[in-house]
C-alpha cells in the first residue's frame, strides 16, 4: 500500500510521484533486454556490481534507461546503496527487472545476484556487539558524548531487528551506525547551534556554510544531488544500510520526522520517504514562518514587514497575494506567501540579525548552512522527485536540529 498524505500533499505532487513510479514499472523492457544481452556470457562469480557497472557503461541504451527512470547512469549506484532510498534499489529484486536484465544471465545467476544483495547484511548475535564496538573508544569525545557512550550504543544496537551489518565491511557498518546516533544526539542537544556541535555535524554532513548558488534544474536529478553532497563533504557511509535497517537506525537515534495523519491508497510503498519528507517540510515551513513573525513583531512591532523585509521580497509577497485573491483564494497573512529561499535574506539582513536572530543562532553561517543543506531535498520533494536515503538523512538532521532550537526558544 502506498501511504500518501492526501490531505496535505497537493494533488499535483501526488500525481507526479505516482507517474514517476509507473514509468519505472512500464519501462521499455525490450530495449533493456536487448542492451543487456551482452552480459549472458558472464559466469556467476563475476556478477558483482563492478562488472555490472562496466556492462552498463558499454551499453548506452541500458545506461540511458537507468538514467531516465532512476536518475542514475550506473547500476553500481543502484547496488552500492546510495540509491537505496529510492525505487531503484527495490527494483533490483523486482520480477520485471529480473525478466528484463537478470533474466538474460545464465541459469541461476540472477537468483544468485539477488540473494547476494540481500545476504550482504546480517543481524549479528547480541554477544558479538561488544567485540564489534572495540574500535569506538577511539572516536572523538564529542561524538561519543553525543550518542551517550558505549553502553548506550550497545543497547541501541541490541534493539535492531533488521540486518544492518555488512559482512564484508563490518567496521564501516559500525561507524555508520555510531555516527548516525551521534548526529541524533547533536541535533537534539539543548544548544544545537553551539560552535562544537556545529563543527561535529559538519564533519559528517559536510561544509555548507558559504553561500551556494544551486543549479536548480540539475538538482531534480538524484544523482546530481549525490554529487553535490559528496562535493560538500557529506559522509557517504552514513547510509550504507538496507532501507529497513536505515529507518530503524535513524529512529533509535532520535532523528524522528514529525508525524502526521496520512490516508492510505492502493499502490506500492515506493514513496514512503517522499510522503514523510513532504509532511516534515510543510510543518517546518509553518514553524519557521511563525517563529519569524513572532520574534520580528516582538522587536520591531506589528508593521515590521513594511520596514524590515528586503524590498523585493515584500513586493513579491504582495504580488502573489493579490494574484491569489483575484483567483478566489482565501485571504491569508502575508507571511504565507513566503518562499523557502526568502527566509535566509530576512534572517541575514544586518539589523535583523543583530537585534533578533544572533541571540538564537549565534553565527549567520550556521543558520545559512542548515537552510542550504535542506534546499536540495526540499526542491526534490516539491518537484515530485523520488528522494534517497542521503536526502532523508539531511532532512532529518537539519529539521530535528531547527525544531529543537525553535521550540526551546518558544518555551
């Protein structure tokens, strides 16, 4: 069943998301099969992601098909884990994919590959956890403190129910789990924008503090977002889990997306991440707008928008409101016509920053970094693009961090 927030997700976005999944399910099977025929001579022990990556590179039709459906140009990107949060990884085990591509392999090798992908991860016996954690003592103290120490980490590992340990890269799995627990502790800290917490988060999520000019059309593509994240220094090992294990890992860390009621409709489960992302971003924007109105009104009075908004933003909001009213829409407060990209100019305006926002966030580059980390996944979500686990982790980390700060300030 596909769970979409039909009450709050626009019909247009829901329709586009469903169409995107339908495109994946209705791909031109004959073109993919023809492109994949060259791999029929491979033996079973060579059916690894690297070999498949070479095959895809040599077959432009298959490459184009992957790119068009999933936003990736290499099957390695599907298998390796960076696309596991999207429909792409699930499709590896989908019967239509096996019939189209893996079905061209020698007898039994398709099943062997599918089994190897899922058999890559295990759920270790609880008696082995202490041994697996032997290297965590060398972690930076800020990270150890953030996840509550070794005993707490052991307890969190013991409650895991999905296979999470990569049998070939055990230390990577341990570090990824521990780092996500630390990110959760940092984001929910009392002072989530302190200098030390900001630096610790930057070591995992990348450096986004300088102004970034985003290539907006390009960022609709999941692979382009992965490249952007890598260029900023995002730790790609953080999401080296199956989607089920990842979801358990972030939940136990405290990076819990604000929940909301959703309605269930017939379909697949491919869009769960998008549904939750949409709800979380909607709630986030409502809260940051309410926060801005409250603190600005307190400092500058009820007419603050006339004097404290950058002139172009005030004019744009007024124009959008006028157009909406002419179209028969309800008369909403002016702040409801704000775009996501409007928040930062308001916060960074010199007099607003000094009088209002500096006491809350401390350094302008830190709040800029939060909003810039959120922008790509916000763009993907609102443009009906399937999001990845990397997108989801950045969303969880920064919305949790900002919710913590805004709600503590309100109280």
